[in-house]
């Protein structure tokens, strides 16, 4: 199982040049607009999202046919992927903190350009990326990379269609929405609420992936 995690970590070696270029671009944009949230967020989020790309690499090189020949259960193969994702999460946090304090020491922006609240926003973005992984992984284990794109696109389009129909036919004139209360709640408890929700989704995703992968034929 350790070898599977190392294999996926080696995948990051082929992407570091791209990440540096993206970071430089995001840093220049952040300097131009005077807000460094983009600079501290984009590379860590791309790191966490790269877990999905490892599935595409495995499918391209037909890695599954070799992996299943190892003395490993399918449960451990799935566990290795999720442990790798947790490593990516820790790595993303570490990289973000380095970027945050590096910008604070070298560029020394004002409080509008870089502040602690940006770390809260970054945390919510990072948890959201973890949620995306949680959705993708079981679908990929069930249908494979190619079919999973169609399945997820279909789900998104159906949800958008339902929302569009609801907004068109449901009378919202008598529905009062407390936007200020919602914003205050997000500012006060957003990190905990999104973090807890995404953690539950990640755990549920793990068990779904095991269920789908156990019954998948090759």
C-alpha cells in the first residue's frame, strides 16, 4: 500500500513546473489588484485537486491491471488513494502557509491585501476542493474516468435544470431571506460548518468507493 502512495506522490514531480508558472502568474495578478488571496490559494487547491488527475494517469498507463495482481485487497487500494489525498491536504496547507508568511515578509502588503481572514476563506476553498474529490472518487471507481465526466456533467445539468424550473414556477415574493444573517453565520462559523460537512462527505465517499470498487469487473 505504501508503494501505491509513493507512486501517486511521484506524479507530483511531473507537475511542479506547471505549479510554479501558475503561482508566478497568480502572484502578479494579486500584486496588480492589491489582494493576495489568489496567490495563497491557487497552487494549494490545485495540489489537492491533483488527486483526480492520478486516476487519469493510472487509466492511461493501465495501472489497474498491475495493481490488482499485487497481494493487496481492493479495500487497501482504495485506502491508499484516500490516504494520498489526506497527504495532499496537509501539503496544501503547508504550502499555503509558506506562501502567506513569505508574502507577508517580502512584499509586506497592507491589511487589505493580506490578513488572517484570507486564511479562513482559503480554508473554506480547500474544504470545497476536498468535497469535489469526495464526489469524483466514488464515481470514478464506479464508471472510470471517461464515463465519470458524463455522469457528473449530467448530475450538474439536472441540478441546474431543477433550480431553473423552481425559480421560474415557485413564487418567491412571500419568501423572506435574511442575507445579512446568512453572511454573519458564514463569517463566524463558515470554516467549521463547511469543514464538518466536507469531512463527513469524505468519509462517506471512502465507503462508497470501497463498495463500488469491490463490485467492479475488469
